């Protein structure tokens, strides 16, 4: 099994069984991601070099307007899609096998965790993994230490408060807080300061 077959299965939401050729392909890809993130996080890197390493990691071009402050961690890398004018602060961890898409103009705070895999609940099948994409719309701000769980879509212009655990979709133009995150308010362009 190759990377393309694996990505097709992951993006279709197919279960990856723990003893399958797809699981083996996922493990091989993870080793490559660990090598690249090891280099990325090994010391100071110029911004252009950070983008170059991210392009190697994702297998896609990374816009010059994207800024990532290392350390940055991922155990897969090949299912991350980044828009333009994105800022990802230091310490973020992306488990992207199920797919992580970040729209234009997003801010991702320190130590944000984005997870896209769940293990099977049945003890006899615990090694099986169920992928579900995380999609972050345009102009989203995710506060420090937030956790975004598999299958979540965050709507345009939303804000995820620091330390929130997002377990379900976030409506556009809303602020969510807490664990589990819940809508605390709706946003307008005329918010009082």
C-alpha cells in the first residue's frame, strides 16, 4: 500500500485496522514526518526554511504569507492543508491523518492540539483507527491550549477561547468557551470594546 491509497482511505473516513497494510503505510509516513519535524524543531530556522520544511512535511506548497513558530509537531503531515496569511504559534500538535484544513487569515494559539483520529472503543479492536477531518474556516482565532477533536468544523470568523475542548461544530461568527466548548456569544463587526 502506498501513500495515495492511504490518503484515499483516510479522506473517505474508512477505518484503518491495526493489522492492515494501510496501518503499515501510515507508520512509514509517520516516520518521515518525525524526521522532518525533528529538523524543523532542532534549533532556529529562518522563516523561509520553516516554510520549506512544512512543504516537505505536507507534500504541498506553503504560501509565503504562512508563519509557523516552532516547535511544531505532527505525526503524519501529509494531510494538512494550509491557506494564506495563517499564523501558527509555538508548541502546536496536529494529528492530521484524518485531515486538517485551515482557511485563510487564521490565528492558532500556543499549544493547540488538533486531533483527527479515534481508536475503536471495543477492547479487541483498540488498535483500529477511525479518521474524521477537522476543518477550520477563514479568519478563525483559536486561543492557547485549545483542543479540537476529530470531525469538528469551525465556521468563519469564530473564536475558540483558550483551553477550550471543542467536541462539536462551531457556528460561524461565534465565540466558544469551556470543556466541552459551548457558544458564549455571537460576533459582529461593531463589538463594544
